[in-house]
């Protein structure tokens, strides 16, 4: 179960995570299981965990400590057991010092830590990532590009990639390959395609 903590409006986040009972708020016409309850016995991936508001952090900490929770508008306490994987592009050390992220929640989550270096520090990953994103974003309505010329791959390798994620941001490899895939129909990627994509 995947939860993007930064994509759910703050006023809906608690209900999305923990569920709600019928009549708990305007529009709650029936009871609903939350994402954590649906993930019972499995794994929940909390993406952008650094975006959680303070109140939700407290409630998530209780779930992780006690394995219990209450749906919004409920008196009944429910037991739950699941594994958590969390990710963020924020520096949680700084968030802790600034008081924006709870220290106890941080240490509860920080059992096994994997830190992904920025893409500019692992340029050898770019050819494989570029090929992956080409297949992923290959247009189906017309003849797609067949691959990358040597010049195009060199251009990708010398590009400055800010941040850590290889996708989603306008200047990321995924964004550039996706744009070029719609411009270079039936041909290999060329540096000129990449320049055209950067203007999209």
C-alpha cells in the first residue's frame, strides 16, 4: 500500500490514513477503512513522510508504538500490524532541529536507513535509467524513438541534475525522456531533441 503524504490535503490525511466512521464529518456517508488498515499484515510505503503535519505525526507514532488506532469519529480501538517503509527528499535532521518533525517518530522509523546519493554523484546509473524511462513513457499512438545516439547519451551524462529523484521534476532524466519521446518519433534520441524538450 502506497501513501503519498505530500499529495493528500491536510484536512483529509487523517481519514485517508486511519479511516473514518459514518457521520464522522460532512460527506462521510459510510464507514471507510484507512490506508493503514488496508495494509494490515503487509507493507505500507509512506512517501514524503517529511510532509506529515504535527498532529498526524503524533497519531502515526502511537500506531507504530502500540499497534492500535482509532478511525476518525470512532470510540473503538483497533489492533493493527504492518511493516513501514518511509521516504523523503527532506533533510529530517534539519527538520528535527527546527521542530518540524518529531524526534521520537524519527527514531521509530529510522531502524534501517538507506540514503540515495544525488544523481549527479552516480552518473553511471543514467544510461540504464534513460532506457527504463524510454520504455515506460514510450508513446503508443505513433512510432516511438528507438534508442539514444552516442551524442544524446553524452548530453545526458554531462547535464547537472539537482536533487535526488531521477523522475518527476522538470529537469530530471524521466521528464526529459518523456518529453523527447513525443518529439523524436521513429528515430533515435539526438541532442537536438533534448533541447526541444527542455523548452516544453
